């Protein structure tokens, strides 16, 4: 479904490559975790796959479509949940979602029913007509998620969808994503929550310094690393204990 070949990225003015010669294939209906320390290149890779930025070299295709030839078709089959909230604070949740749905050509009762169903699933129906600037971080994350799935994308990219949310919101988000996956949506997500990734993902890739270090099922990676009891042990074993501060 997603085929990445030799992708490299060097940002304008940067000294180093943020991604180098990355090869990766992701199959339909996987829940795939992109893991790695701060600055590893996870957001860069997701941004390239969502056609938000261009790779410096290399190619990728999604369901046989490429950004060079099929940008508009690609836009229709993918959903993007960015790290930052992409919501209008002075509009209500419902108004925001109507706006995002209309960007994909959805309208009328069909759109309103979709919004109400998703708000109900994510525990937000009672807040539909409240302004976003009154919402907590966890509520905004859930609205952000709804905004990205109204057009029933085949593939959903999420950049740290559970960062800064409480356990209750996190569980509701993960259950919602599992349900989408059961209905056929392929999910690619980045996270620093390794416990969450261990149980949520069918397969993970660990990226470090812009390079793909390892891919596999969480249980296989744990079994392959002697002394590892969980994915965090594997992660530390592979990426080391040094801090990754940069400016
Ligand atoms: N617009 C940019 N211009 C220059 N360098 C950038 C830009 N965006 C990211 N980088 C650099 O590219 C590298 C990879 O960054 P990226 O944000 O993809 O990492 P990440 O794995 O998502 O990190 P985090 O876990 O902190 O979100 C880092 O060294 C970062 O400083």
C-alpha cells in the first residue's frame, strides 16, 4: 500500500540530512508505528508522505499513486492528524468540523450526521456547540482527529495523537483508531509512548538520525533482543541513553 524507496531529505540551509536513503513498505490495514528519539526524522517522513514537503531525493507511492502525478487523488485517500491543533479557536466544534468536511466536498445532512456520529463516539456530542477555545487539550486532540477522518480516508497519518492527553482521552482515541482500522483504514502513527505502541501497533519502525534502524512486530523485536522485556528496552538498546538535544 505504501512503498518508500530511498527517501532522503535535507532542509534548505541545514547542514545535515534529516532522512537518508530510507526504504520502507507498509501493507494495507496495518497499524504502523514510527518510533525514534527527538529529531530522528519521524515528522519529516510523515510530512513527505502527506505531500506537505518534498523529499530531496527518492520516491514513494501510496496505493499506486505518486505525489508527482496524482496529488489530488492522494489528498482524497489520506487523512492527516498533525501534531499542532489545526482548529479555529473562536468557532464551535461543530462549525470547525463542518468547515473541514466541506474542504473534502461533504455537505448537508450527510456531513452533519457524520459529525454527530463521530462526536458521539469520541464523547464530545454534549460540547458540539461550544467554542474550541474553551476545550481542554484532550478535547482538542479528539476534534482534530474527527476533522481528519470525515472523508473516510483509506490511510490515516497521525503525528503524536496522544501527546499531552489524560489516560481517559488517550483510551478513547486509541479505541476509535482501532475501530477505524477494523473497518479497513491503514494507520501510520508516530509516538514517544512505547507502551502504547507495543500494544497498539501491528508493526513498528525505529528511526534514528534519519535512518531506519529496525522494523518488525513489537513481540518479535522484544524476543530478538536478549534481556528486553518490552519495546522500551528494545528502543534504549538500539538508540542508546544519550540525550538528543539540538537547536
Ligand atoms: N523546517 C526545518 N528546517 C531545518 N531543519 C529541520 C526542519 N524541520 C525539522 N528539521 C530537522 O530535521 C531533523 C528531524 O526532525 P523531525 O521533526 O522530523 O524529527 P522527529 O523525529 O519528528 O522529532 P520529535 O520527536 O522531536 O518530533 C531534526 O534535526 C530537526 O531539527
